[in-house]
């Protein structure tokens, strides 16, 4: 079961990481496609930065990076241990 679940956990975390890294262009494109003139005037980078600044200081980037470390390192460790047996 771990041979299936751990790669899925890594894959899902990669999708989350990708969505975080591409948030500005993704939201900008969604606002542009909406046809709403008010949405198209929003500075998406500033809006997302303001949303991120709403979190406590220990969340961004510390907790986020800790999650990535636990997921990637933990999954590699589990798969390495399975491969060794």
C-alpha cells in the first residue's frame, strides 16, 4: 500500500507546490477570462501578497516549507526503507 500511497502523496504535494508557484499568472488569467472589468483592474500579485501577509509569520514560509520537507523527505525515507527490505 505504501508503494502506491507515498508516490501519490509526493505527486499531490508537487501539484500544490506548482499551484503556489504559478498563482499570480493563474489568477490573472482567470480574472482576464471572466470579462469582469473590475477583476481585470486588480493587481493580482499585490492581492495575493496581502492575503499571504494575513497569515501569522510562522506560517509563511516556515510552516509551508516544513510541510514540503516532511512530505518529500518522509516519502523518500519510506520508499527507501521499503526498497531495502
